[in-house]
C-alpha cells in the first residue's frame, strides 16, 4: 500500500487519485452490513461526512455495544498487531484511530481487488 498514508485524509486523497472512492464506499457498506452494523452514509460522497459517520458509529459501538464492535473489527479484518498499538486515552481518540484502521484495511481490499482482477 501507499507508504505516505498515515491518516484518514491522506487515505481518502489516494483513493480519490486512484478513482476508488466509489469502491471504497461500497466495501465499507458491505462489511458493515456483514457485521450487522447499520451505517447511514450520504448518497453523494462527502469526505467529511463519510468519515464522521463511520467515526460516530465506531464510537457508539465501543461505548454501548462492545461485542458488536469486536465483531465489526473481525469482519473488516483489522490486523490485531495494529489494533494493539493504539494508546488508550479517551474513547473519542480511540474511535478516530480505529476509524482510520478500518478505512485503511477497506482501502487495501479495494486496491488489491482492483490490481489483481
């Protein structure tokens, strides 16, 4: 994957440059649905709203439905080694980092599917 991707905005920029935003959105929706987690994404893509909706859902799962949160991480296939490096501070900061890890993994899936088809 791209070496310069270190945050969510960088990831979305690379996805946009590679014209993979639609596929990324579809992959996120698919995996959230497979984890039985509702996600209300806007019809028209807006990066800020896209990330905000995912972050909000992750936060709520962490705080209110922890087993569903863990199931989502399993379905998305977030690498445990990356997840373990998150510094436990406050829930909102953890949700930000986990959102990035989810989007990073989803982008990897989309990129690999695109490259190897």
